[in-house]
DNA sequence: TTGTAGGCGTTATCAC
DNA sequence: GTGATAACGCCTACAA
């Protein structure tokens, strides 16, 4: 109707004109300010509606000097645990009024030097790093960073939220020990979490004065775990229990056991890690360790919000303790074997 | 050194001053313009480095009136096929110089009315809708939209890229028919894709003059598929083959078969859909249908780029044909049963 | 090749 | 409560 420009997106000017108020008033309405009369507010709201106006977040960020956005850098969005992590982050951060932008390491790689750069340039108010930081990520200033998970290096000044994977490794191994097993192997894959889980396995085996025997794969696939397990079983025929460093690897272990003629859990106990939906399936009923990654996400988000409010607080570390999830793939050595 | 303001992020002004050039020159360097002398360019680059300058994407978007960003709206980032879809989108869109922003339906829900609104306000140059659009998404103007997958309604003027799920349903069913099966059941779940796959199943069964028997679940979980299958098998004991509308459901079918004392594929052939990593696992070796979602993503991205260059082109539909992936869970009726 | 000036659509700071 | 007006940091003619 009143619009004179054919195509351009409407601005607050257009809205102001249509509602017969000033641009400032429109801005106040947009921000939900209480000091606007009901009459005017309604008029503005209606104009917004009929004009199809949307505030330009670029202009808002520029003028307001706030984006209310936190960036999340992730290794690979395919990762199972990332999904839980994101849920926890979403919950805590949205609660505090922040929106989330996700970027994986590959993503937009030909447009930004690295994901951090992208977030920095969009003036994210905080950053969650859920990956092993590369060298060029190490010098981030002026923006709070929380690192998620255990990594080889830590960005200076960052808070940390992580699963206690080492404790989880101990938990899994002790469970097998408690069932009477003595020949317990570990099938591990790549990545920081796997290293800690293996350390936990070593802890528990050493404490029990038993030899720790680990078979490592160089890629984190079910197929690699399958072949590693077949080889391991052939080399250690007296094995009665296997701890896989994640559920996907456990899937490979299960297949390898079957193909080696071993019944689970009668001949071989198997425990995984992650408590993925796969583990809960009727077909597998896999005993596993719940890393409680959603709680890690919550902790990370809370920690970030905290620091956003108090930049001086010394960096903290939040460790989330894992839980054992008992299902059907582990059994007592004596009962089943006689 | 020359910086007078203690904390604020440096701007092109700071860079210009430090490099002893004008702000415009800095801007040109930032955009990689060829009409800048090598000396100056280097000077600017170095100043940028030492000052730790990052261009404000908000200011750039505001002034340049371009964001080079396309938004992707997805139902739930947990979805398996979304992962492939995103790969295809990433590839085609990054190639063309666009970055991708992802938002799922839940995400930031307390900050924006809906994800589309967020993208509109950030002035995304294009939008990919990979979910069933809600009513308030139907009136999007002035920004190209491509819808991914088959949905109940279509945003006016949008292009479409989709898997040919109906053809896939036929493909799976025909495979079972070709193996000699006649009592073929279908376990289906919720969602648009499942509806098409079921239609394909119906097509094939009807063409073979056989009764189509479908068991539907109301939630898309392995557990629901498990129980549906147990009930189906009890009601139809002469069943020799089952087509599950996705691999997760197939997992439930497999468990149900085992618990009913049926061997796969000797007593029961099972085919899934999606060709997920689960299907490829050594444990399952599940025969399935590859929907080629990565190609759908590519098609969607290409279609968007096309339209970005030519807004007048009439809306098009890109259908990606599925492929059969033969593994070990289906077998000929006669050979195995004798 | 380089510099100048105006504007992009908001928010914020004032007066009224 | 409401309305001017000055930033915000960058891009883009245009001029030199």
C-alpha cells in the first residue's frame, strides 16, 4: 500500500511510517521494552505484520554490539556423542538467551581459515570448542572459550567440561573383573576419548595385577574393530571378555565373536561405551557405559554463561562421571561356563 | 603499539592507520581485489595479522547487502539421512561460494518464531527446507527456497529435490518377489518418506496380484518396529519376507525374527532402507536400498545456486533414483526352504 | 592505483 | 512515553 520501493526488504523506517510513529519507537517495540504504550505497540506490531518486516540481525548486531550467539566448533557432526552434547548446550544456552551456531571442521573450509575465525568475525560472544584445537586456534582473545572433552592441548584461559572417560574405562573393566573374568582384552580406536578410556582399562587391570592387552585400530570404524578383534581372538584364544572403546567398535566385536564361533555372553562377555541407541536395541542389548554427554553439554553451557557474566573468574574444569548400563552381553564367568 | 583503545576489536580504521593507507584500501585487500599494489597488500596483511583484526561480518553484510549464506532447516539433526544430505549441500554450495547455516525445528525456538524467521532476519540469500513446512513457513517471499524430500505441502515457488522413495519401495518389494516370495509384509513408521515407500510396496504387490499387508508404528523407533513385527509375525505365520521402511526399523525386525525363532535369511528374508552404516556392519550385512541422499543434497544445492542466478526460471523438481544394495539378509525362497 | 564521502538498518543517548 | 540524532564497521561509487 504505502510501500514505495518495489522489492527491498522493509526497514524500521517503513514500519514507523506505516504505524505513524518514530523509528525509535519501533526499535523499542522490537526489543520488548515495557515503556511503550499498548496502543502504539499494537499499531507497530500490526504494521510489522502487514509489511512482512523482519529486523536485520546484521544491523542489530552492528548497532547493539551484541549478537547473543555462541559458536560451537565440532569435529564431525556425524559423531554420536555430539548429538547429546548439542542437546545439553542448547538447553543451557537457550535458557540464558543465547542462540547457537554450529560449525564442523570441514565446513566452509574454503571460506574461512578455520571455524573459529568465522565465529570471531560474526562476533560470537562465546565459543565452545568440541574438537582437538589446531595450532591456529590457540590464540583467541577477548572471547570466552570452553573446551569440551579431553584434548592434547588447551586454549589458554578456557574453561573445560568433559566426560570422565578414564573413570569410565575403569568402570567397564571393573565390571568384567567383578564377574570373575581374568583374560580381558581391550579393543580401542582413535581419538582423545579412546586414549582416556584405555588408560582407565590399564588402571583397573594393573590394580588387579593382570596384564593389559590392547588391540588398536587406526580408523574408528566398525570394520576396523571387526578385524582387530578377529586377530586378537586368534592370538589370545583364552579371552573371556572384551571391552570396546565405543559402541560402534562393540558392534564389530560382536560380529567377530560370532564369526569365531563364540556365543555372547556364554563364551565371551562384551561391553561397549556410549550407550548409543544401537546399544539399547533389542537385537544387541549391549552392556555399555553411559558417558552422560548431555550433562557435559549442560555443564559447558553453564560454564560459558557464568564466564560471560564474570570474566575474571579463574578457569574451571567440570568432569561428568559415567554410569554403567547393564544389559545382556556380559555374564559371570563361573555361572555360564561351569 | 599504535592502538589507543584498550579492548575494542580493531576495525579497518585501525588497520588502515597501522598500515598507513586508507580504509578503502584495506577493504579492497579484504575482498582480494586485484587492483592493489603488492607492497600495500602485504603491508595491510601484516597489520591485520599483528592487530589480530577480523572483519565484522555484520558490518560487511549491512554495507555489502550480501551474506553469501544459505540457511538449512531440518527436522532433527539426529536423522541419519540428514547427514548425507548436508554433505551434498555443503559440497555444491561451498563450491559456489556460499556458506551454510543449519537450524533444526526445536533449536532456538524461544528466540525465533521459527527457523525460517531467523534466516530471513539474517538475510540468508537462499533457504533449504528439509522438513515438513508448518503453516507459518508458507509465505516466504523474495528469497529462493528449495524443498528437500516429499512433503504434504509445498512452499509456493520453491524448487524440489527428493529421493524417489516410491520407486525405492517398489525396488525393495520386487527384489523379494524376484526371490520367489509371495507372503511379503511391510513394517512402516511415521514420516513422509515412509508413506512413499509404502506406496511403492503397494504398487509392487498389486502388480503381482498379491495382498499388501502393512504394520505401522506410531513412533520411528527400533523398539516400536520390534513389537510391530512380533505382532505381525504372530498374525501372519506364513510370512517369508519383510520389508522395513528404514534400517533402524529393520534392526527391530531382525530382533523380532530372532526372538520368534526364525533364522534370517533361511526362514525369513529382510530388507531395509537407507543403506546406513548399520546396514553395512559385519554383524547385520543387511540388504537394503540406498536412497543416495548425498546426491539429493547436491541436487538441492545446485538447484538453489541456479535460481540465485536466474530468479525467473520456473520451479523444477529433481528426483534421485534409489539403488538396491544386496547383502546377506535376503535369499531365494526355494533354495533355502526346499 | 589510491583516497573521500555517503549510506546500509539498527541501537543508544539524549532531550522533550 | 516519545522522538531526534549520533554511532556501529564496512562497502562502493566517485574523484583524484
